[in-house]
């Protein structure tokens, strides 16, 4: 009985750590995409999309710190989508 509870605790701990790492990696990826959009001049050529991406990224970080990885992942995806749109507009305007 005691061994089963130790194994269960170990499995829960590993699953929790894996979920946290996935969220952290997604946030870092969204942050890198936002930096790329800023480098392309999206903060001037696509201000709505750029600042929406920045705001969603801040909300994702807040939710991750609060301990809500599911909501953090939702905000991270929204940030990445807006960063992609901003980058597309910025490059389209430079042509």
C-alpha cells in the first residue's frame, strides 16, 4: 500500500513538471515571435496586432505564475497568432 502511494506521488509530480515545462517553452516561443515582429517594425506598421500580442503574452505569463497552465496556454496561442499577423503585415508593408 505504501509503495503504491509513493509511485502515485512520483507520477503526479512528473506529470506536473512536464506540464510546467511545456507552458514555459510555449511562452518563450511566443516571446521570441513577438521580438521578431518588433524587429520587423510591426509596432509601427501593425500596432493593434503587435500590442495585442504583447498584452496576451503578459496575461499568459501572469496565468502561468498564478498556476493556471491551461489558461496560460490559451493566452500564449493568442499572443502567437497576433504576433504572426503583425509580422505578416509588417513584411507586407515593406514590399
